[in-house]
C-alpha cells in the first residue's frame, strides 16, 4: 500500500502491482505509462512515466506522439 492511498481511496482500487504500478524502496507507488494512458488525463503531479504532452498540465488528454502510436485503438 502506498503512502498517500488514503488521500485518493478510489484511484487505485483495480490497479495491479507490476502492471499498473510498482513500489520504490521508499514505499512510493509509481504508476506506469499504461495505467496513466488508461486513466485518460493528466493529474499535473509530474508523474515519472507521464504519457501526456505537455507534461504536468491538469486535465491534459494529448498523448505524446511516441506514446500515441503504441496505444492506438
């Protein structure tokens, strides 16, 4: 369980460790690019694997071109 899970109780209910996130040595939950793409928008927290461009703009839904080609429907 991540350090801030109590702040966002519904955000990670269906997240799968190793697929949607991994834990760092410090106990932080790092969301993967695929999880962030599935979520569908930028949270503006500067996520390590943020797939959106420009990065860290709340509500942004524009995927980076290199990411978009991997997640075309």
